[in-house]
C-alpha cells in the first residue's frame, strides 16, 4: 500500500466535508485555501456555481496591507477582515465555513476569528 501524502489526506477530508457543507445565495460557503505563500478566500453560491466575493494575498490592495509573510497568520487576519467587508457590501451576513480540509488552528483559525470580528456569523 502506497504511503499517502499530507495533501492527499487533506483532500480526502475536504471531500468528506463537502458532502455536508453546501452554499446557497442566502447563506454562501466561505471557502478558505491556505498555501505556504498565500491565503485565498471565496464566498461561493453552490446552487448557481458562482463566486460572490473573493479576497487573496495575491491582490494588490490586500498585499499592500500585509506586514511580513503573505502566508502568515497576520495575513490571514487581514484577508478575513477584507472578505467580511466585501460580504457585508453585498448584503451577506451569515455564511457556512469551509476550511478546505485544513485543521482549525494557526492561520485558518486567525482567518475565521477575523471574519467573525468583521461581522460574519458562522
């Protein structure tokens, strides 16, 4: 039996989670993806298959606010606050959190707490 990589295990956890987590226009899915260099977040309406809002450390306006590494916990806080602001601008207050198979600690937890501070409830 072949040894599974950490990413393979994360993908399996994500597929299990996605069976339960669905986004609607009233309550979209807040999907966060963390890489070693960047953090990406999207509000997704799964029924229409559309992205309602997005924030990432790759965007110039977000990257300008980040002090230190763009994949750091500080960057996760900034992206969390920005996605919450963009969601509120579109009239979205409640979301379903999709941690994308990652463990809820470190940058993922900082992102979630910042999004809650920004006014999102999940």
